[in-house]
C-alpha cells in the first residue's frame, strides 16, 4: 500500500505548521518555552528560583559533580512543568466540558511536577545544608548531615503515608479533609525533628506552638474534625520518633 503524501498544513498567518528544517524546529522549541513562561505563573516562579539557585551554587563554588546533579534536578523540574502545560493544552483542546478522565490526566501531570519539585528540594538540601549549618550553630546542637537526613526522610514518609491512607480510604483529598490531617501530620513531624536536632527547649516550644496553630486552623476552617487533626499529629510525631529512635539508638 502506497503511503499518503504529506499534506502541508498552514496556520492562520499562512505559515506552515510543520517545521521545514532544523532551524525552524529550534524556533518552535523556543516558542514553546516562551509560551510556558508567558502563560504559566508557576513556570515563571520555577525559572526565577532556578536562576537564583544556580547563582548561589556558583557563589559557593560547588564541586563539578554536585553542580551537575543540581543542574539535572533543575532541568527535570522545568521539563516536567512544560510537559504539564502541554498535556493541559491538549486536554483542553480535546475535551471542553468537565470529564473525569481529563481531570485525571491533568492531576497526574501536575503530580509529575510535584515529584520533580520534591526531588529538587532534596538535592538542594543535601548539597547546600553543610554550607549553612555553621552559621546556625547557636541553634543547631546536632548539626551533622545525618540528623538532617533523618528529618527529611521522616517528613517524606509522613507525607507519603497520609496520601496512601487517604487514597485507600477514599475520604478527603491529599491536602484537604479526610483522615488523617496532612497539615497536622507534617507540622508535628517537623516539630519532632526540630526537637531532636536543636536540643533547645525554647526552639522546641516555638515549633510546637506553630504546629498547634496550624492544626487548630484546620478545625476552625471546617476542613478537619478534631479527631482527624489529633490522629494526624500522632501519625506525624510517631513516624518521626520511630525514624530517629531506630537510627540513633537501635542501629547506632
């Protein structure tokens, strides 16, 4: 069977839609980047943050390997954001009315951006943390990287646990409603980590008050019940205590 000849398609301005050579393809790619920056505020935020972080990395004279890992993490986030924009545009073109499958496609693409952002935060933390621990020595009594790693792992496990529980229970959204309260779990996980790392009662009390205020606001706004908030606080505190206990006592 003979293949059908390519039919040139033109846009309203009379320009061919399909690039004719590599230079036109490059122009199309750049136009795609510019469109994402121009129309998506999160893309603009990511670009600004990426530029600032790259300048900081140059100021700190990062080793080449760390700089490359950091650059790859930034590029991954920007790529995920552009793919999210492309998927949203295609879904809007195909389905103008509300459709659950269209919502799932958009949610999954947005989730890819979130995963990339979390990965960048983890990379940035592990690379930059050692440069700033010294200046915070008055507060941080245990300023080793390992304690910071345990805090990050505890926070991630807490967040993943909340999402998994809500996914299987079918109650509430990941960050709104349902059992347990994600805000309370994360807030009290951070309080527990701060208490372990600082060994400073005053700092610990301040962190505890902030965690209580965040949790109470969820009840006051009608997003969660008091039981959901309390269980979330216990969940976040419990995971963090277990992580710190295992890796500072059992496996020491």
